[in-house]
C-alpha cells in the first residue's frame, strides 16, 4: 500500500499540470486572422494568392476558383495589422494586386473583390 500512495502523490500533480497546460492552450486567443474574400463582381476569380511574413517567416496561400458572389474564408497565421500582399486573377484575364489590411488590427475581416 505505501507504493500505491507514493505513486498517487507523484501522479496527481503531474496530471494537474498537464490539465492546466491544456486548459491554458485552449482558452488562449489564437494569433492570426480570418479573412473572408467575397467575389463582388460578375466575373469568376481563377485564383487569389496571398503573400505575408515577418522577420522570422514567409508564407503563401493560393485559393482557386471563386464564383461570382461567392465567398471563401482563409485563416492566416499572421499578426493583424502587419498587412499582406494579394494578387487576384480573374477569369477574363484581368489581374489585381494590392496590399491589404496594413494597420488594421481586426482578427476577422471581409474583403470585397472586384476588378
């Protein structure tokens, strides 16, 4: 019985530590942002490419085919306010490039796209 008590005394703090860590991770606000792209035109979008980074990382996301009046939400592991580059290619051959959301600290944003 003394061995069982010793194991219990060692195991309970470990379990409490693991549960506390898991609860802290689940309740923490995730860094990053959710950007919804809405095709506000009558022309299909062939692709949307996002390029973003910081001093430590560089990332790209490519979303394909977005019908007129359709929306798609992309999750970026990027700090709000830093901005990111967007290149949009429309089905009729037109292209659009811009820097989006520089200085905007919101974590959830909708961008309307039209050539």
